[in-house]
C-alpha cells in the first residue's frame, strides 16, 4: 500500500504561505523589498521609555514602514536601526531586522533577531512563524520541531503549526508523534475523512492492525456508500485474519459495482492467500480484461501473472491468450501491447511479436521503441524493402530519430535509389543538435561518401569522408573505404596507407581491412609486406570474397609464387569474379593490372 502524508513539502523549500511575505528581497540602495507585510502593532515595553522616547520611537518606526512601502529600503533600514537605539527590546524592530538579514543571506543575524522578537512577544504568531520557517530552511529539524510544538501550545486553535509538525514527524518516521499530532489536528478540525485516512496509513505502517482496523471501520461507517472505504475495510479484515468478513465485503462491493478495480484485485489476493490458485488466476484475468482498469494497473498484474506462470513452470499459451484478449477488448491502448511484444521476444517468439509491433506503430506512429524492434527484425533478414516500409513513416512521425534515417538511407542505397539515400542523409543532418553523438554524425557522412563514390562523384565522396573523419577520426568504416578508393585511384597513397593501418590496428582479424591494407602496400610496391597481410586476410575468412582471393593471386604473382597465384586466380574466377583482366592473367600466367 502506498504511504502518503497530508502534506509532503521538501524541507529545503518549506515556506509557510502565511509568512511568504518575509522572504522578499531587501538590499540596501537597490534592493527588492516585500511590501505586503501584515500590519504590526508596536509592542513596546512602556516602563523602559519616557514619553518623549516613546514618541520618537513611534515616529521613526512608522516612518520606516512608510519608506519601506515606497521601496526606499536603505532609508527604511536607517529608521529601523534608529528605533533599535531607542528601544533594543522592541520585538517589531527585531522582526524587521530579521527580515532584512534574511534577504541578505545573513542567517545567523536573522536567526538572532527573530529569536529576540519571539522572546519579547511570545504571543505574536507571526514572529514565531518566521523563526520556525528559518529553522526549516536551515534544515534544523530539532529546533523547528521545538518551535512548532511551542506554537501549537500558544496558539491551540491554529492548524498550520500542527501540519508543519506532521511534516517533520513524517520525515523522521516518528509514528507515535504522527498519531499524536493527527489526534490534535482532529481536535482542532473535527473528525474528517483525510485525517482518518492518514491515521489508518500510519497505523498500517506501524503494523498495528487492530487500531488500523478501528480507524477504517469508523470511516466505513461514516461513509457507507463509498466503496473505497469498504474495500480498505475488507483489506484490514484480511490483515487481522478475518477472511470471512473480508470475502463478504469484496463480493458485496462487486455486486453493487462490478467494475470496481480495487475489489477485483483484492478479491484475487484473497484467493491467492487462501491457496485457491485457479480462482486467483481467473480473478486476475477478470481484472485485466476490465476496460475501466488503468493500463498501468493491468501491466503490473500481467507482470505478476507472468511471474506466477514462470515459477509454476507453466507454458506461455495461457499468458499469450490473455494478452490477445486484452488487445481485442481495448484496441486503442499501446502499453499492454508493448509488454506483450517484449514478452514474446523474450520467449523467442519473434515472428509472433511482429503483428503486435505493427499494431502498436499503427496506433502510435511516434512509438520509436516498437518501430526499432520491427526494424531490427528487417535488418536481420536483410530485407531492405521492409526497412524502407518501416522507416519512411517513422521519420515523418519522429523527425528527430536519427537511427531511422540512417537505416533508411542504407536501404535506399541497396535498392539503387542513390539520390534518395543522399537526400535522406542530408535531411538527417538538419536534425542534428548539440546533444547528438559525433559518431552518429560521422556515420552519416561516411555513408554519403560510399554512395557518392558508387555514383562516381569522387570529389563529393572524398569531401564526405573528410567530414566523417572530422567528427570521428576513428571511424574505421570511413577510414577503410576512403583508403581503398584512394588506392584504386593510385592517389594520396601515403594518406591511404596511414588510414588503412589504423583499421588493421583496431581490428587485426578483419579480412576486409587486412585486404585493403595489403592492396595499398602492393600498389606502393611493398610486395613482401603485402604478402604477409593478404595471407592473414585469407586465414580470417577472406577466401569467401572473389575480390580478396584475386588480390591474393596478384600479390603472390609479384612475389614470384606463380603456382599459388594461378590457384587463387582460378578460384576467384570460379567464384564469379567480374575482373576484366582475370582471364588474361590465367592465360598468360602473369599479373596484368586493370
């Protein structure tokens, strides 16, 4: 049961509404000063002043208030300070000084002034309130509690000190004092629903079932038509092992209000405690199938049922059937279907999850989580048509979801829609913010570089790769492709070698990166070194690529190993290589460049 308090104000921000005016800024010369002060009658110890002194005091004090009202704060302070020289014991003077020091954040002086005001005029409520509020701001709960306790005795008909005490005792988890304070509040305000509920909750926290039961019984008796209290009464009976009485009330409530979610749920709990598992599960089913039950509550119960079935070793058929029924009953909700989809994926039922995910994005096109699950499945299948179908409406509904643009651009490229791939990447970059990861921005530029190169727009491709490396100097995909394309052009080979070496160092067993580095060394005439890296590429799976296999033959040929060169060339040919010079290499038994 959730524990709530009548008032839950954080200590650091506690300021009583009745004294909020004292927190106005008061700064000398150019200050902001609160002007809505309550009227304060001068309380001056008459026998300490002569008539002339009293006249002067009254004049300067009233003048200070006038100047304060006109926001002439420096002059107002001078008047108050002058009043202090006439009568240092005057509480109203100390009170005004306390406000002044408070706004200057001179809490020690402010505290001293407020204390002096309270000591001189203990029956002035506002002085005590100001002192207590300052203690609260300083998180001095001991002195704050003591001050509010004194106030509750001095001002027995005021509820604010008691409410503040309830806050403090709640923060301290001092249950006996909480009950005592609630009793005192009840004597001031009369017995009411809110106080009774608070007392019930405190007794519940104290595990004092008997007194909690008494409290809720009185509430149920006072409000017999309110089924909330009837259900809470039944719950209290359960805690006191009065199961028959509890069962009777649950059924009585449901007879009058069949859709009462509290009664539906706690009746299920009754069956669980009673060991009637079938009835417990059936009752929870009724709960989650009830349209009037909030989605959050249904989710909690479905998680409970899933856990129950998992612990009992039951199969997932019943849970799946229940999920299907819920979705049919409430086809507009997306929270339950999300839980359902996650459950199916966790059970390895990915294909069954797809229509559920489709249902979610149809209801809520902006649901990125569901769309990404669909996208993940399409990527695994290498189904670029499905990727396009999933991502196109996704970027319309969630234009800031950069990952959707990225995979859409890749899919467009695979579909031969190169212009769409470039335009999608450019559009994505317009949604980049200061919070966007630089690695993501780099990937978009790298992708644009690949697409531009496929269109033979080499200048644009190299510019895109340069941008990619500005955002992420370690983008190994950009480094590898940029280096390889430069080598194909026999251009900037030193730069290409440097970039390619970074990829090999980062992933020393990547056959693609090893092949690129070997090929650059080969073009630069470093055949012996190239042979080491191309053989390593072949050992790490490069033999599945006709390009890597042909490169291996080329490098072996120029290191004098024509026997192995022919073997690799012939293998590349059998793998479907479209190299223009490959057949000539084999026929003439020598390396021929493209």
